[in-house]
C-alpha cells in the first residue's frame, strides 16, 4: 500500500547481491570504511518537532517572563508564521504544509532515526562479543564506541538538516503568500521543487554512507572469523561459509551473527536480497511537483501579470484563490493515497529478523 512507512514499503523487486568474496574485497572495503570514517561529522542530532534543547527552553522562559500583559503573546509554535487577524489560511500553503508535508516528513525522519539507532544499538555490543574470539578486531584499530557514536551523530544530523531546510522553505512560501497572495509569479518562485529534491538527495547520500559503513563492518567481521579459523585461501566459498556458520553460535550469538549467517546462506543466490526504494520523500515530492505544475499552468493561462490594471489584478486574485483551493483539495486527496498510519517504529524494529532483512537490503542497494 502506498501509505506504508519509509522502510516498510521501500522494498522493490530488483534483486542483486554478488557472492561474498571473503578475502578479495577486504582491502577495498577497509579502505572505504577508513576513508568514510575519517571525514568530519556533519551536523548534530535530529530533534523531533516537539523537542527543544535546555538552552532553548531557558531562553523561551526568559522571553515569556519579560512580556508585559499588553504585549502580543508568543505563538505556541515560534517557528510558525503569524498571519493577520483578517487572513484566513484555510486555502493556503500553510494548510498544505501542516496537512501533508510536515506530518509525512516528520514520520519519515522518525522512522529513519529509529532504524539507524536500532542497528547501531545491536551491532555495537555484537562486535564486543565477537572480538575476543578472533585474532584481530573486526574493525581494525578503530574504537567501536566512538565509531558508532560518530555514525549516529552524522545520520541524525543529516536528518535534522533536511527537516530544518524543508521547514524553512515552506515558511518562506507561506510568507510570500501572506505578502503577495495575488502574485502567481512571486508564489511560483517560492513554490520550488528544487528544495524537496535536494533534501531527498541529502537523505539518499546519508543512507549510502551508512550502508557502506555497515557493509564494511559485516564483511570485515566475516573475514576475521575466517582468518581465525585458519581456512586456506583456496577453500571454496561454500565450504568456508559452512565452517564459519558452525562457529557462529558461539562467537556471534547475536544480531551480527544473524546478518553473517544470512549472507553466507544466501550469497550464492542472485535473487536472495531485494533493493530498497531510493526515494525516501516519495510521499511528499509528487504533491509539490503537481502544485508547481498547476501554478505554472495558471501563469500560462493568465499570460503573465499585468500590474496597474484593476480588472487584471482582480482576475489574478481569483485565479490564485482557485489555485490554493485546488491545492488544499489535492493535499486531502493525497492523504487518501498516502495515509498517515500510526506505526510504533520502536516496536517494529525491535524484531531483529525484520531489522536484519531491511539492513541487508539497504546494504545491497548501494
């Protein structure tokens, strides 16, 4: 169903997973891992909309205490746009944003952050369990705790950047509508599809880096197990896989062991793993693109603005009112195709069998 959440409905039918080359790809994977992890962390933690830092809470309390009774009270959502008392936002970009865009974006990032935290929370302790049983650490000389903290900070920081960027873009669109509600050209410049596309590219890039790191950790873990068992280099993959699988219950009786076992069991099957959808904002972008196309069509029908002519300005005002009415109706129809279901992502990703499948499909996608 189209309305399913980001990871739950991200699976597609394009299977591709090459056979696991234990030693041949080790050097390449290690280089990728080290190069990726040595890059500086970009961004801070992704905070949900209702959450604020201690400093923000203190600042807000100080502001509220300094306001006199006759002053205008601070809006409940200080990031929102205040409109005049005579302005009705029923048919406006503000209605579209709060009806579809913000709830979907919030849900997508909530699920992505839950997924990332669930994976790191399980693989970290698993590596500590595995290390004493092998001759070398699965991740070389890197410190596991610091490594995974950096990965989490980067991923959640990327999500927060995307959320802030899209929220600001829509805020500017709302302000443009308030200031010049009858100017289709002015609104069209603000109602851009580029911001949404750039945000999606940023999310995809962060998922790709997360995939590379997890792939390096898992494949290096396979290699060090193989090395610790003194399996000859010319041993067939199937025999090596059997030997490692027999050892797994003792040295990796955990989430990492589950990942390794599935890779060894199904790596020879070209159709063993699917790929994910690489369009995390697919429940948002089509609506924005449709709005932009309709707005361009409105401008084309009007033949451009003719400032200074009252009758033309009145017609343009009516055209823009009709456009926003249609946009709001389209947003409500969009919710029928992409309903906001109430999933408990923490419960969903507590299922390690399901979590391992999603992670392997993510690894297979980049």
